[in-house]
C-alpha cells in the first residue's frame, strides 16, 4: 500500500514538473510572471493604505459624536441650567 502511495506521489510530482516546464516555455510566460510578482507589491501597498483608512474612520466617528453632542438642541441646555439654578436655592421655611 505504501509503495502505491509513493508511486502515485512520484507520478504527480513528475506531471507537475512537466506542466511547470511547459508553462515556462510558453510565449508570454515572462510577462505573466512579472505581472504576478508586481501584483504582490501592489497588494502590500494597498494593505498599508487601507490600514490608514481604518484609523481615519475611527477618528472621524469620534469627531462626529462630539459634533452631535455639541449640536444638540440649544433649548434643552438652557432649561437644564435653569433647573439647576432653581434647585440650588434653599426652600423657604414656613414659620
């Protein structure tokens, strides 16, 4: 059984080597190989750029929350200060 498995793996290795040789000898293979190599570099660059976008998105979300907090209805803020002012005066005692 082990012998069959080694035979099968050996045949697969031989076939794959032949296929690689045929691809290397094919016209235009050099250009395709160069394009694949360049693709790796471009993917790395894209990954670096998107990492920067994630940080900017977090900062933008935080700023949007701050702006939303500052732009709440101005009337609500005034009534809150009046309510605090009314609470700060001691109640009048009746004799």
